[in-house]
C-alpha cells in the first residue's frame, strides 16, 4: 500500500511537468534557436528524473560539442531521458515511437531521427541522414543492441548505423548506462523494460521503486579514421562492458 501511495504522488508530480514541456514545445520551440531548445531539453529531462526520485550520476566527460556519435547500451525507456539530462543529443529511434502519445511529441521536438528498422532501404537513408547531421556538427546517439537488455548482460551490437560516423569521419564515444540501488550498488531492476512488458507496467514499477541511481559513464572518444565499422563496434562494445563494471561511488 505504501509503495502504491508513493507511486501516485510521483505520478501527480510528473503530470504538470509533462504538460509544461508540451506547452513550451508548441508555444516556444518554433521561435527558439537550436541551442536554446537543447538547453531546455536538458533542463526538462533533469526535472522529470528528479520527480521520479532518481539520482543522476555522470562520470567521465560528456562531449562539449559535435560532431560525435554516442554509442550506448540500452536498458529502459528511461535511457533517453537520462542521457538528455546528462548532455542533450539527437537520438536515432524506431519510427513507432513518433506515434506514441506525448512521448512521440517530446521525442520529435528533441530532434530525434526516426528509422523503420525492418526496412533495409530506410536503414541506408538513415545512415546518409546521420552522416549529414554529423558533418553539420551534431551530437547523435544510437543504441546498437537494437532493443533493451536486462541491465546485466550486453546484447550483440549491430554495426550498421556506425557507418554514418565512418562516412562523416566523425569520432564515436562509448556511453555505459546502468541503474543501481543507492544502498547497495547492485543492479536495480525497477526501470528495466524487456520482452513483452508494456510501457505502463514498466513506468508503474519505476514509480513504486525507491533509491534508484542512474549512472551514465562516458568513455574515451574513439577516432574512426582508417577503421571499418565492425572494428569500431567491437572496440566500443568492449569499452562499454568495462565501464559498466566500474563502481559509481
């Protein structure tokens, strides 16, 4: 009963924050510069995480400017919010997300690039679009696992989208994500979002959970010069595996 009450209180805190975000997206984003929109996305994402009572710990050095392709492991729907709070970037996401109520609007406004993952033709289009964005100096982010994992084991990495960094001659930076229990440092399963679980079920479990720490660990930037995408993918995956094992304290 107590955890249910806590969840309801947090939900009541989140609702006006989401409404405020939508107000600024529709009322102010069209008039704002790209830099100002980025700052607001960071501010808004950080505010939402606080209202979820999740502590954010950022380790390493987030990129100060692009071009750079961030490559991260994927655990939860919270990953995008957490990474935005640490350092705004443009994500590559499956096209379905664009049609999700509220979340799709927020994702679109934050500069997300949407891809039809089942279409090889669209994958080629996305590589070209990402390459151009990197050449324009953007900070992009991808989840090469292609889906969410259990937070314990890394899934195989797909190298296709990393070709964009090779074409643009832009560096890549590994980003290790994990959610841990504040009191023990052990993996927290509250935010996980795997298998056939619905977003609502994952959200409700997250709302009921306490003492969650989101750890975002930025690794060393890697050059793509004279490297093919598969080699880069292997190097980055190994870096993420190593960074995930570090203690957050």
